[in-house]
């Protein structure tokens, strides 16, 4: 059984804006020698989100809401 899905020719404008904001946030973090790392906390069975320096050393652990704030181009609280 084949099902066809109609996809738009391009993502909606708000999605493109969100992608641009995330790219800008990445550039800002990178210029400050920081990156966001996602991993699995096997003890808790959850995703661990960390702010790391460019050598991979953990600077701080981030909550999911903090990670979303960074991706949206906002600083940490």
C-alpha cells in the first residue's frame, strides 16, 4: 500500500527563522569557546545536556529549558 504525502516546496518562514536563530546561537557559543553536548545519562536513563569548552571539558550541566533558550539565541539565566 503506497501513501503519498504532499510536502511544501520549502519550510514555513517561522521554521527558517528558528533555524537562523539556532545557527546564530551556535556561532556565538563557538566564538566564546563553548559548545553544547548531548549525551545519555545511563544512571538516570535521561538525556544529559552539557555546556563544554572546545577541549570537551564540562563547564556546566544545562536543563532542557536552558538548552532551548540557548538555541533560541538567548543567554543563560
